[in-house]
C-alpha cells in the first residue's frame, strides 16, 4: 500500500511598478493518491497480480481560472481552467514462468 498527499501554495508578489498596488492570488495545488497491490504465485510458477490506484488532483491558478478569452484588450487568451481531475485505475497482470528460469 502506498499513500501520498501533497499540497503546495505559491505566493505571488508582483515586482512591476504597474502592479505594485494589486495583490495577486496564491497558486494552490493538492495531489492525493492511494495505491494497493498484491500478487499470488501459483503452483506452476506463474504469478497473477492485481493493482488499484486512485489519484485526485486539484489546482487553482489566478492566471488561468475565470480568465475569459477576451479578458485583456488586444490579446487573445485560451480561456483554459486549472487542471482538476480524479481517476481510478485497475490493473490485472499474469506472469508466465518460462522453463529454465
């Protein structure tokens, strides 16, 4: 079993004189993952295995979130959002023991 949880917060401090009075939001990301695996060796020497993995990623970035394609004059933006996802993976393996090994 493997469990991982990490969180990162990056403070943004503008250094341009044009932005000096405006505070920018922090960039925040969180990753949580859990992995379980097991295997069974059969009498023939072959092995069967099973693995389950769950991962959840959540982020917020002021430079991407709530920024429409036409937010800035004379600039065409992509209109993307910060990545957020959750996923499940199930793996089944079968290893064959070759003669002589």
